[in-house]
C-alpha cells in the first residue's frame, strides 16, 4: 500500500513535469508566433511604403510626361496657327490688290 502511494506520487510528479514542459513549449511557440507576426507587420509596412514611393515617382514621371506632351501640343498648335496666318496674309494682300484694281476701273 505504501509503495502504491509512492508510485502514484512519482507518476503524478512526472506528469506534472511533462505538463510544465508542454506549458513552456506553448509559451515559446506563442512568443515565436508574436515575433513572426511583428516581423510580418514590419515587412508589410516596408512593402507598402515601397509601393507608395514607387507610385509617387511614377505619378510624377507621368505628370511630367503629360506636361511635356501638353507643351509639345501647345507648340504644335502655335506653329499651325502661324502657318494659317501666313497663308491668310498673302490672300489678304491679293484681295486688297483686287479691290484697288476694281476701284480704278470704276
């Protein structure tokens, strides 16, 4: 009977030690999980920052390209307007000349 109590006590002690070891492992895994989560959040923030920075520079490049295109289109429009004016000027002179000739005939 006494030996049974000693054996039961030793068995319970081993179970308690095994339980404590499991508790320690669970705590360690939880700490590891929290570290991993923190690392993932940190990495995600870096990725997001890099993406936003890349988008910012791409938007600036696009805005600059659009401004250059607008400037090019403005210059092209100005050139076309000058060409139209140059084409119209000689016609205006010819019309003035015709009107003078008609007046002289009258």
